[in-house]
C-alpha cells in the first residue's frame, strides 16, 4: 500500500478539527444503526472490609454498526469491568446495556470476546480451536471445520490449520483467538488489551491485521487498551474514562483519515489527538514535559519497529 506523504509541520492543530473526508465519515457512521447502547451504567463492588468501590458511574455511550471504539483511561478507571459487563461476564449495579436493541443479561453469541492472555485450548489444533464453538452450537464437524478454514484464510493462517497452539507465535495465537470469536458471527467483538503481551513489532503487525479484518466484515469493535498510540491508530472514536469513580471523561472523534498507516503518527492531527489523551490521562507528565515532545519521543520508537506490511 502506498503511504501518503508525511506533512512535517510544526503548526498547532486542534484534535477537534476534522478534514472533509473525516467529517463525512463520521456523519455516515452516526447515521448507521445503533450496535451498542449503554445508559446510566453503574457498578459498585462490595469489598471484604464492608466498604464499597464505585468502579463505574453513569456511563452513557452509543456505538454504531461497524464502528471501531477504543476505551482508554488510567489504571483502575473500570475499563475491564466495563468490557466484562458488556460481555455479560460481570453484573451491573444500575443502568442498561443493549446490543442491537436487545438488553444484555448474560453472555451471548451476539458478543465475541478476545482477552489479553492466550485462551486457546492447547490440546486442540488451530482448526479444531476455531471449529469448537460452532460444533457446540450444533454444527456438524464437517461444516464447523469448513467454516473454521474460511476464518483461518481470512486471518492468513490456513497453513497452520493442523498446528497446535504451542507451535504458534504470540501474535499468531491472538489471530486464532480473533478467528475463533468471529466464527460465532457476533455483532460486537469485545477486546480487552488483546495485544499487550506482544512485543512492539508484533503488536504493530496485529494492529494492521485487525484493521484489515475489520474492513472486510460487518463487525463493531470495542477495544480496551493502555497504549494511547494504539488507540489513535485503530479507533474511530476513543472513550476516555477517569478513575475513582470510573466516569466518562471525554468521547473523542479521531481526526486521522482512513486508511491508516504508520506515517500518520507524525501528522498534526495524530499528534494533537495523542497530546489530548496524554493531557487527560497523565496530566502531570503532560504539563511537565509538553505534549508535543512526549508525542515525538514515542513516535521515533514506534517508527523504528513497525514493518512494511503495516497499513
Ligand atoms: N472483583 C472486584 N472486587 C472489588 N473491587 C474490584 C473488583 N474488580 C475490580 N475492582 C475495582 O474496581 C475498579 C476498576 O477496576 P478495573 O479492573 O475494571 O479497572 P481497569 O481500568 O481495567 O484497571 P487496569 O487498567 O489496571 O487494568 C478498581 O478500583 C478495582 O480495584
């Protein structure tokens, strides 16, 4: 893919300024049907000492079909609790969550989940791992394996269909985990820091793979990450949470055009968005170092480690 020229400008840029193609993309995105609706969501944990932790308070959010939403925030702001409630793995204390208009009351096939840790069955081949859920859902072994092979082709791992998880790299295991989740044809893919155990190079490759997959299929993605560059690279919008209690700080529309490529990390709109995230999440550091300096330091590290195949 040919990368657009990198405008090296020192001009200040407001992260809320959108060029025409980006503005039009958001207009279309918001006109699409609602995939996920969260209203007044709250979660209070009762602690062993009798006290309470308000993990989430009054979270309101609407995401649209085929939107890529990233969720960021300081440690303890409730990111994992939020995604676990969306998955139906955690109960909520108040509010409502609905997917495609249907209230969420537990785990369901309309939501797929990919976690940070490698969750493949080690005793099953790659193909059997992907086919597993389909067979559990009543498909014959033949049909399940045929579908599994199609998903493996989508993620470029059909050659490894008969390999076992221990024969794969960390990035490949996560690609299989994504294929396994997608095989169940969810409306929403929930991803809780799926790439954080990977080295920088594998992580950049995985980001590119994920964008490629997302472009090919009709899926809404909610992606939790600690990595602010990752959020700007992937997201249409970024939900920024603040901690104690976990509340919405800001919902940012990423002004970086698509298709995305690593060269965009040097563009004013990328840097302005990154600087805004730094200011919201690490206010003390951003003030001391200056947002632009922080951004460029990170960029140099990233640009040195991404491969040619990255979008
Ligand atoms: N099972 C639990 N019992 C009591 N408190 C909990 C429980 N799970 C989470 N918490 C608390 O709820 C708050 C939010 O936790 P959560 O793990 O969702 O945050 P997070 O943003 O994902 O954190 P991190 O970025 O460190 O992974 C924290 O204060 C945490 O200590």
